[in-house]
C-alpha cells in the first residue's frame, strides 16, 4: 500500500516476520538512511516501540532526537537544494527538470556510487521505500541498460540481482511509478499499455553493447533505413516511427528484437530527422554535413540524442546522411501487404488510388521487411 505521507512506498511486508528478523545493526542502518526524512524516522520509532530488546529503546530515543532536530530546523545545511533533493549531491544533479535520464550524463564513479548505495539500502527497502530510493533505482537502472544490457527479454530480476532487491511484479511497478514520477518522466504508453520497464530502458539511451557485439553493422543498417523512412514522411511522430521500426524489424538480430529496443531506435531516428530538417530549414546547403551545421548553429544538439556521440559518432553521421525514400519528402509510398480476410491472407499492393498509409495494421503483415522503395 502507498504511504499516505507522499514520501514513498510502504512495501508489502510479511510484516511480523520481517520486523522480528531485523537485528540492531539493521535498525541502525535504517536510522542512518532516514537521517533527513522525518516521516521515515517516525515509522522506525513506532517499530522500535514494539520491540522488547534492551537496545530498542536506545535506538528509538536516537531516532526521536534526530526527528526533533529536523523539526526544529537543526538539520539544515549549506546545500541550496530543497531538502527532498539534497540526496542528489553525489550525482551533481540540482533537481529533476524533466529531461531524459541519459542527459544527466552519469560518470562511471557516479554510476558505481548509485549501485553501491542501492545495495546498501536494499534490506531497508523491503520494509519502507522512500521516494528517493525509487528515484535512485530508476536513474541507476536506466544507466545499467545503457552500460550493461546485452539484449534479450528485459526482466526486473535482472536489475534486482545487481543490487540485492527482490519484489513481486506489483511492487516493482509501484517502485517504477514513484521513481519515474520523481524525475518527471511521462508514462510510456503504446497501444494503451504502460510499459514501465521499457520506459526505464529507453531513458538510458542507446545501449553500448548493441554496437560492440558480433552483429556489428545491424544497428547502422537498421537505423539508417528507419531514418530514410521517416525523412519521407511529412509529419513523423513517435507512434509512426515505432510502426516503421516494427515493419523492418527483421534486420535486427533476435536477441535485440523487443519493444524497449525498438522504441529507443524509433526515438533516436526521429530526433535525427528533426535535427536534419531544422538544418535544412536554417539554410544548410546541399552536400553540407548536417552535423557541422548543427555544431555551428546549435552547439548543444548532441545532448538531445539518446546516444553518447563520443562513442558512436560514425553511426549518427550515417543517419544524418540517409537518403529519403524515392520521391523525397511527402512522396507517395507503396507497400506490399498480406491482408487477412476471413481467416485467409491475400497479397495486396497499396498505391496512390488507395491513399496508402504505410503504418502496418493488426491484420496486415509486411512482406520483405515492410515498405519497398
């Protein structure tokens, strides 16, 4: 159930067993973790009051004293951040501002600190998860997907095993909701379904391993093809980009073929198209390297991409040079589809007379990877 204080989530407990198994050292760790959280300290005071061990009253007094200090303002520091954001200091983040999480650009040291901090707090998160616990998990998990993800089905337990966390599916979903809300990240809804794990993976940007495995070349081919399709669309958006990405998904090795990865690719290609059109509208002449124009006129353009340019500049330059589908922007597109009619599939070629929409439908199956030039 949710903590009515609004500071976090009180996890499903197996209550009596979890509390009686906690040792003095566990409570001491919880008090340290709740150092700046008066509501969490109050919960610990209540739990300690129910304990019979001699040390429980000592720790309860310590928690009460710290809570009084917070209430009287003695817990103030020189940190200019609001109290609810002071835990961000080791990450050099002032406060959430709604940007994609990869744009906070965690260093290797900060990433390791986040992982170690989550592992340290893992036991206490079984009893009470503060909002900052959820936020730290989401930030770290997004970065883990960028640095460590090797493809395959995305699972909560793959993340939890790295930091000693294990929850049921409903608890994972609530943790993700709290964390994404803290960072002001909107829900990722595709076809009416909220994809929480994919939303976190997407926030990490393009996974490094996708460019450094035995299938080198698929990413460039796939992304350049996707960019070319979007360049031929008059008003591309994420929904259409995702549909185009699905239509040519046979280019992608099976281990990388899933919703989360497809969405990251769609978002990357869509942003490249937007930058390219901005450059063309701003006067970039034919044959000019688009990235060079952007370097002059929009120096921070790289920060808007879900990929680290320092590692993958060749990939991005290739996408920038992608040629639109034959006919150019706004051209008529044709697609060969298998149309399911009363249980049977019939070949159908859509063209100008049909006002073809290149977006696949639930009853249509693209042939040869989707759209044909």
